[in-house]
């Protein structure tokens, strides 16, 4: 019979695994501390939306406080590489040791499998075009799609969108790697041997089931406690590939099946997971934070229904465009739609709401966290009038 634990204990385990238990957010994180946190999480999701700040910066702020963002910029390009960009949980910054574990995804992409529909022809009917582009990168060095688009009218072979699609297929197939981002967050591509450490490229390619088992183990360590769907979502593993590596992890003791009261699904506890003793602390969470990016898990853990409404027409949005949940003492107690108005030097709260049962100190704690974020983003002003008004009007628990 599976061990049974309470929902509150499961929440403490999840928060501890994600680095939220006993927060020390003094904003003095070193390069080594940033690296350690990324290793702990297993990846940082990358997203182009910049209404507040790029998505990969925020999870580190949530856990460490107002660190120097240039340190993360350095981590993304430092040599020798400790991290690289690839498809983990969507586009992600990952430890380079994960590269061999993702070669099965690259090999499937080379066969046109698992890629976006517009990319598939470059694995089949348009492979010669992709090969020609790959040869150009080999001869000329690192290129971005805009470099190729500049020559499109003269050569008649490429237009920007076609060049971008070909490059993205080469990237997905592991035939090129992202060396850095430039300008408006544009990927620059080069040959893997000119980006990744030789010792990583020389690691023998594991069988897909072995690689996926290791990825599931990394996901389980980062989540602490999770359902099979939670584990699969972390690195976006195919559902059809899940059963065998999951069985193996249970068999070798890495995972223990447990029953969480109130969860209808089977849960799995990682061997290193611990329930932290305290849940004190506050943090604003990116929509792409690994604590909350799998929305069914967020609802299960926190009784908090959360949807990103970027692609929802404005008049249909319930909470706003870029909404950050507010974590306070182990609970999600509010949400704020934030925008960095860089021209005016202001962090703007465009919409705000408290969750039912939010504690009396939630508004003041949120205002403190907004000021902390504004200072980190080098915005001298905070327009939080909506939060202040919310505090005057909303009934709260003592």
C-alpha cells in the first residue's frame, strides 16, 4: 500500500525542492550561486515576451532577490560552456550535461518527427536547402536569420521566414547550436563543435529509454513530489515513452509511489525530497517559473487556477496580459499584471487581485515585493495605486 501524505506536506516538499523554503533573498547572489540555482532547477525557460523582463531572469530573482542580471548574461555565453540553449521545457537554458540526454529528440527531428509542421519539409523534401545553409555556417561562421535575409533579394533562394524555418530545423535537429542571442533577442547559430565542450560532444549517445529515465529523475528531483504528468511535462517527454523509464525509477528506488490526500492521481516522491520546516517568505513568480508552469499541478498544489492570457483578446482577459502570481508564506495569495515602463522609469501594476482568504499582511508584503522588483529592474518609480486601493477595499483574514 502506498504511503499517504497530506496536501500541505506535499506543498512543503514541492516548495523546498524548488528553492522556496527558507528564502534568503538579499540580492548578493554570486555567479556560483546563480549556476547552482539553475542546476537545482534543471533548466530555465526562455521566452521573448519583454513587457516586464525576459522570462529566464525572473525565476532567479524569485529565489535569490535582486541579483546582477549581467551575471546571467555571462552564464549564457561563458566558455567553457556550462549551459546551452535547446528545447527542454519549450526553449530553455539547460546544463550542458543534458545535451546527450536530448539527442533522441534531435534524432527524431532529423527524421521530421516532433517538430513544428513548417519545419518538417527541411527534414525531407527541402533537406538540400537546409544542408546548403549548414554548409554556409560551416564556411562563414555563426549566422542569424537576419544575416541570411540580407542576401535574399540578390540570390532569390531565401526570404527571412524560410531562412528562419530552416535554421530552426537545423537547431532542433542538433546540427547547429545557439551561440548567443543578439539585438531583439535573435538567436545566432553555429556548429555544435564551435559552441559546446568537446567532452560533452564525445559522450556516447544513450539509448532513448535511458536518456528519458535520467530526464525524469532530474524532473523528479526538481519537483520533489509529482504525478506522472507533472514529471513528463518538465522536459516535455512524449506520453508514449513514459511508462518504462518511470517503472525503472520506481524499481531502483529513485521514486517512491505515494498517495497525496485530495489528489486523484498517483504521486511519486523523489528519494532526496524533504518537507521544509518553514514556509515564510514572499516572491513574485514568472508565468514561466517551473513551480507553476504546469497549470494542473499549480491548481493541485495551491488551489489556484492560473492561465496566461497573452493570446487572449484584451476585452476577454480576466486578470491581464502578463500576470505574476504572488507567493506568500507557502500560498499563492494574489496576482498582478505588471509592465515595465522604461521610458518613464516606472513599474506599473495594470491590474491586481487578492485570492479568497489572503492574510491581512498580503497587501503590504506585495507592495514590498513590488518595490524590490522595481529596484532590481532599475525603475525608480512604482505605480501600485491599484494594489493600495485593493488593500483598502478587500476584506482579508487576520
